[in-house]
C-alpha cells in the first residue's frame, strides 16, 4: 500500500479529525515504511494501524471495527456526456 492509498483510507473512514490530522497520518506512514521504499507491506501496515489507534486513544480491535464496515475505496470520477457524432455509430 502506498502513502496516498493509506491516507485515503483514513479520510474515507472519517478518522481524520482534530486528534489525528492528515499530516499525522503521513508521518505515521513514513515512520513505518523502509527508508527507500514507497510502499508498506502487511507487517508495516499493522504497525501503522497500531500507531493510529494509539493516536486516537482507542484499542486496535475498536479501530478495526471502525474501518471494516466502510469496505473498499470509493472512486468518484467524472463521466463524459454523450456526444452525438462520436457515440452514434450509424
């Protein structure tokens, strides 16, 4: 998982607030990854989750219960309007 996806996960789960800002999430990610790496593995991810739970003053189990119901990432892009001469193949 890269840093952008890590930060997006916490924003979508509404865990970015006054206690734990997006800068804090970025710092936690940077602290848990290897120096030259851009992504983290599963063990590093779990370690980062533990730090986020500590930052929010909640247990790891409570944090997991908060994240799991949100499911996967939500992609919200724009969709082009229909163009008469391009889309009509007749």
